[in-house]
């Protein structure tokens, strides 16, 4: 999704290159160039992070596919295929595990804590009952974000431990031709313990993600209902909707950002720099000058952008709810699978079903982590509201 890549970038607040009189001092130019270089560097870093997350998702999906192929091959009586497929599993774990833990420590946990700090500051500054209620909700959502990424770190550590455990066992040792450190029974028990632990983390993280996504979705959906309710009085509907957006903007950028995707209210040039921002008052250019909407068509264009921005936020949280639900189901199946460590057809069937759920989760995550994939999905699903045709 575009906002996921760009909202945290300084490019959303591009440097003011020119003074009001069209001239700039040497120090202003140096400062502007420095900001531009830093902005480009931060943008490239954010793009790099997005690509890395997609790689982690892809490898995770491949690992789950190997698990499913291994289980299906044993059910079909083809142990040679199962042996190769199962050998891929620990390699995948030893790649995704450290990457998950590393990105959690370096990026996601610090970002989540920063969001929590900002939410608490918003709560302290709230002066009205409505603002306090809004800020308290933001704090609760941010706390769930911190918990989510703490569990993401635990998931990475446990995946690494599971990979090491499997590599120490006789099956991996046989495939890669080295002496196993654990005998068959000990390896089975160790693998079952790490699998159960990983399953429990998936259930816990899925529960946190689901709770957070539901809270966010309700917040956005209620605002969407209020926005759509404005369009019942013909031409007056435009003014009511714009008034709603004016009040939203007065409530602060954090209030608005939680309800309307910022990328839908901006236009960028070929260098990914914002050149226009659409507000309730009019279109703001790079210098901060606002040009008021003069025609009905211009107002409709702005309100359609708002509607698409709200839809984008709703879709983000819907996708998160699907991921979380699949994660919980897959985690429960993983725990059951670990409990049946004696083997048998039941274990293979559960392992196969669990792999299907987890593979689905990983590839849905790609839509969540990749801006281009998410935007493509959003553009296919979004349709101009019927009330636009009545105005």
C-alpha cells in the first residue's frame, strides 16, 4: 500500500526550497539540499524494508509449502519426496527466524514504541471528553501494536530455535550427510516442544492482531458511515461532507490519519515528492498555498479521494483481520500437531491442513506488506459510490 511505504518518509513534508520572494540564502539552500538527501535516503530505506518483508513472507510461504508437500508425500507413500521437502523446512526457519528477530529489534519494535509514546502525548494534551476518548483509544491500539511486535520478535527467536533443533536431528543429518547431535527420540521431543511453542506464539500474536484490527476497523467504519450519511440532501450534501472533513482536520492530523489514508489525499511527481495535498479548504501546493475549490466537480474530486482513502483504511484492517484469523487457526493446528508427536495418519493430515493455513497467511501478508500488491487489490475492489451519480 502506498501509505505503508511513504507515510513515514520525510518526503511527505518536502523542504521549502524557495522563500516568499523567490530568493534563498546559501544556508537555506544547504539546509534544503541536506533535507532532500536525507529524505531520499529515508525513502530508499523504507522501500528496502518493504522488499525485505515481502522476501520474508515469500520464504515463509515456501517453507510452509514444503511442509505440506512433505506431509502429502508421506500420505501418498512417497518418502523420498518427503525427505527432500522436509529438508527445506529447517533452512527456511534459519533464514526467516533471524530476519524476523532482526527486523523486530531494529525497526518494528522501536516504531511501535514511538507510536505508543505519541499516543500517550496525545492523551496528555487532550482537553475535551471527546479528545480524551479518542486519545485513549489510540493508546490502547498502540499498546496492542507493541505487544504484536514483541510477539513478532518471539516468533523469530522460536523459528530459529526450531530450525536449529531440526538440523540437529537424524533426518536432516541424513540428507546433508553429517553426524546428528540428537538421536531420533530426543529430536522428536525437542521438535515437538519448539513447534508447540511456535504454535502458541502464533495464537497469541493472532489474537493481538485481530483485536487491534477490529478496533481500528470499527473506528474507520463509523467515520465512513458518518461520511456517507452526509449525502442525502442533493447539493447540500457536498457542503455537509466538507464540513465533516473540516471538523476532522481540526481534531488533528493523528485523528484524520487513523481514518483516511494519507496517500489518497496527495499527488506526487516522478521523484515521489508530494506536490499537492487535498484538504477540506482546498488544494495545498508545495509552498503551503491553498487554492479553494471553485466548482462542484473540484469538490466531488476531493470527496471521492476522501472516500477512497477511508476505503483504503478499511481494507487494510480487513486484510489484517483475515491474516490474524488464519494465524490463530494455524497456531492451534500446530499445537495439536506437536501434541501428536508419535506420528500416524492423523498427524500428517493435521500437518497438511496446518501448512495450507500458514501458507495462505504468508502470501496474504505479501498483500499487506507490499504497497504495489495492496494498491492493485484496492483499485480492483474500490468502486465510486452510488451517491456520486446523484449529485
